[in-house]
C-alpha cells in the first residue's frame, strides 16, 4: 500500500500513514495526466529539434557557415 | 525581515509528503527542498526524472496553472530549451524529481516562494530548481534547470502543501523545509 508522510507544522510531529483508496486513485489519475503532458512536451521538443536541424541544413546549402547559422 | 523555520519534512519510501497545520501568522512562505525518486520502469525509461506535483490544501480541482522556462544539455552535447505552460490543471507539475535512471547521488534543488499565502486573493508562487543527470542516451551528463511560476485560483489561506512524485516513491535524502517570512 503506498504511503504518505505528513508533518504537522503546529507540533513538528511527522507521521507516515497509508494512502486511502481514493488518494491512490487520484494519484494514478494525476500520473496519467502528467505522463500525457510529458509526452506532449517531448514530442514538441523533438519536433523543434528536427525543424532546427532541417532549417540549419537548408541555410548551409545556401552558403552560410556554421558560425553564421549559430549566430542567428 | 524575519525568517522562521516552521518544519522539515523527510521523505523516504513514501509517495507524497505534506506540510499541514501551516499558521497564517506570517506574510510569505518559502520552501527549500531536495528530492529523488526510485522509479525505474515504464515512462521512466524515456526520461531520467519524474514530475513532481504540488497541491495546496489537498485541492484537486482544475484551478492550478504553471508556466516555466527550462533548459537542459551542455554546450558540448547541445542545449534544448523552451517554455511550458498549463492552465486549468489539477496540480502544479514540475520536472524536479530525478529517478532511478539518474545518478543515485543526484537530488534536485528546489526553491519555492509563496507571497501573501494567507491573504484573500488568488495564490501564486515562484518555483525553480535544477538537477544533473548522467542519462547516457540523452547525451549526458546533462543539467536540467527550470524557472517559473505556479498559481492556485483559490482565495483560501494556504494551510497545507503537498509534494508528490507522479510515479514511485521518494527515497532517503529527500527533504523539504518550510519557512515563514515576516516582512516587518
């Protein structure tokens, strides 16, 4: 059973307790949401990198040097 | 300005870590933390970190937003940077929990600042952090850093704050310390 830890700031006492079924379900739903967001971010980053590489290659074909491309 | 340490959380073998019973007698809150998780399967095969979620008062409704700029990589391996933004989320999520594919010694450095946490306006926070991963397939070693902000569209005073890894548990060495800031 997944555990959670809580510190009560008014007492300083920290306790570990089992998560409830509702909390576990909520956590699993959050994990799926976050994973979907993460996949979306990674896909966007990969597309940006591919577009940049493609653009750089086209600029090089036009005669720009690596330094000129990097300085854009 | 006076800084008062309110509590320290140590998290090991737990999925989430919370501060509860936060007094409303300060002006602002500050949190310094460091985290690492044990997750090593599934989604972690493609990334050397887990996303850490942050909630206030255990509120799971779609009233959070987060925006952060990030940069990862080195001059030698190439730098990837960008901007991420989510609105109407059910939590503030930031990539600040290195997992089992990162170095065991690598714990993220996390800093949050929450102004006017007990006031009557909607709450916001600054959140920033970084970690280093040796993830070879990502061209490592790679630093990853973020700087951004989060928000909670709720006017209630913040009395609890929860940090959770989206998969796996926090490992020994993970800790969060909460400070109360008095401006006078």
